[in-house]
C-alpha cells in the first residue's frame, strides 16, 4: 500500500532522526479528515526534490510531527516539459492540469488565446489560477512526485512567444499541420515546450508568431482531441521517446 504524501514548505537541513512539524491546512486535512494516527508512516516532500519517510510522533488539531527515518533528494527529470495550455471552458482546465501533472510535466502556463471561450479577468482570474495550482498540488501528491510542477501566471500570446525563445524543442499542436509529432528527434535533455490551443482552435496569427519564434506546427493523428486531453497525449508521445520512459 502506498504511503500518504504531505507537502511541507521546506526540508532544508532535515536529517535522519530529526523531527519535522507539519501545520496549517495540510495538517488539518491529515488529522481531522484522513484521521492520521501516531505511529503511522508517511512521506513528506517539499515539492523541490527532497522527500522524507518517517513515523508520526504526535498529532494535534492542526499539526502533526514526524520522526525522520530516511531522506531522499533527486534532481529534476530530464528533459523538462512545459505545456502552454489555452484556457478552456468549465472545469476542463483543472482536468488538463491534473493529467499533465500526473504525466510528469515541469510546468503549466495558462494562456489567453484569441479564440479561448473562457476569459480570465479580475477576481475570476485569481480564483481560476488558485484552482489550477491547488489541482496541480494535489495531483502531484497523488502521483508521488518529488518535484511539483509550477503553474505560471496567465500568459498572453506575446508572453508565449518569449517563452519559446531558446528552448531545445517547441511544438504547437494543430490539426491541419502536415508534420506528424513522431517525425523528428526528441532531445533526451533540455527544455521542451508544447503549445495546446483552445476549443476554437489556433488563429493564423498565433501559429505564424509561434513558428517564427522557432516552434514546429505538428499534428498528433487523424483524430481531433479536446484541448483538455491533447496536451497529455502529446507529452506522453514525447516522453515515450526519451530515457524517462525508455
């Protein structure tokens, strides 16, 4: 049975035999909802490469302490994959974030595309971004990731163009593209960016801007996928050709 995973702000300086205190909402959910008990073994991670395994030494209303049995630190996975996800309508954004996190992306950039049905502005934007970040955090714990993905601020098309500069591979998913994703080399190290358009599709100006910035317009296959699932399909196809999945 997999051990429960809890996120903590930092594990700097933690050593075997030491004690880590977990507080706030993370501890409240563990103690009050999940009924965490003294003696139970858990995993704590800082989401930045370090994890510890240990036994619960004590619990309180919104706090618990863990005695550290082992400490593990890992480097970020290579290649690093960032997905620029056009903001979809409804809860499909959270679905995209969840599956992209589970598949192992390093970052997710919400993008306000010209044909996006959903519009993030003001308080709505703040709440939507918070939901994306919360979804990524919970999915990363479920997937037992040591490195949690970064969910960036809402990006404009010009922001995405700037992001594409200097990466090792950038692809734009487009159903009318003539180049299949499987037709070119995937780097085993470095940074890869995948751009996923909205329900209304990419505009010619957007495709032109991204290609001019060095991206390749590619298709996955004959089927047209939803914006919430196209990204995970593309990332899976890419990672299957690297040592991460090899």
